[in-house]
C-alpha cells in the first residue's frame, strides 16, 4: 500500500456508518486538478450552506480517489472522467460504487500546444526538428492520472520513444505552459477541457488519428454504495448536481486570477441561484 493511500484511508476511516452516530458529515475525494478543485468546492459550498452538512475534502491522487469511494472511506467524488480517461479504474472497481451519471458533458483530453506552433498532429512530434525544439519532452501531470496513462500509450502507439513524459502536477504543468507561452517557445502538455488555460491562452489540441485519447467525455459523480440509504438528502443532491463546462470555467478562471477556491465557489453559487436551486429541489433539509 502506498503512503498516499495509507494516509488517505486513515484520514477517511470513519464515515459515520455503523457507529450509531447521525452526524451529517460528507467526505468528498478529489484530485488537485483545476477542474476538480472548482467542482468539489462548489459542491462543498452548497452542501454546507444550503443543506447543513459538514464537508471534509480529501485531496488525493486518482487511484486513491477511486479506492476511497469503492471501500467507503470517502462518500463521493464528482471527478470521474469517463468513458476513456478513468477506464482502468472503472474496470478495477466495477460494482464497488454507484455511478450517478454525468455532472458535466463535453470534456476532452489530449496533447495540447500553443496555437503559434506549426504542427497539427501527434504524428508531427516524430519529426527530428520538432523533437529537438521541445527538448524531447512532453510535460505531464501527476503519475497515475488517466491522461498520463493515455499519454504513455500514445508514446508507444506513435513511436515517440525519444520523448520523455515529464511527471509533475496540474499546477506545475500550467506554470510551465504559461512560461513558454509568454516567451512564444514550443511546448507540448497533457491537456484537458474544461481548464482555465484554454480561456487564458490560444491553444490547440494535436490531432489524434490513432484515437488514443478517445472522443468527447463526461465527468461523472460516483458515490459509495450505502450513501442513498444512510444519507438520502446528500445522495439526492449529488444525483441532481449538473452544470456546464462554461460554469466550471468561470470558477476556474476566478481561482487562477487570485481568488481562493472557497471564495470563487461562493461567488459562483450566489450568482447562479436558479441553477443551484435545481440541485436542491425536492430535498428535505433537516
């Protein structure tokens, strides 16, 4: 067992079930991707301010996030990228949790580059002059993320063995991208939409003729199996939570421009009362 997973499981070991306690506490697992920071903070804010829940946010890597919901040490996540990005986790934990369906449509993953770069396809990365200009590097995020596994496959399928896939983090990747973009230097990063970088920079996805990254995806809400039984109000809210890529982008950009995730979530919720009311419609708050 990894240290990260061990720490995660200890942190989330009590979910209030079987203890006789009826404390309204919800544990949300999430990965520190800009998209998931935005969505999880919005969900947290609504649960706390509209439904009187205490919410614990558990920041982990993708593997422990799925494991935590599967074994019940986390109650839910709103960060399952399906059907391609997290396909391996779906297969591993099949039947171990409840899929409440998509909370956001129209996501995409792939390799992204600044629009000023004169390449169009992942195939173009095989050109020696392109590889040299990129220092034979593809800038990635956390190891174990679905997009990293897909990119490892892309390196094999497109015969890019001369490249190194650099492991970092979502924040570090975005920082490297912004630095290169400001200097109009070539760079290739693991990209996904929605993400604030597409609003702040003129970027494009490289064509993927081998379809390694799959087509358009959705972000799903996954909950532990017993949640509907012992926390029906929270379950109904999570089932009704649904927004758009544009909604998420507003929160992400606000965070990127300096607001705390909590303040950005609060601001968005207050400005979108009608939409938030559809998430809590029909729910009895005790």
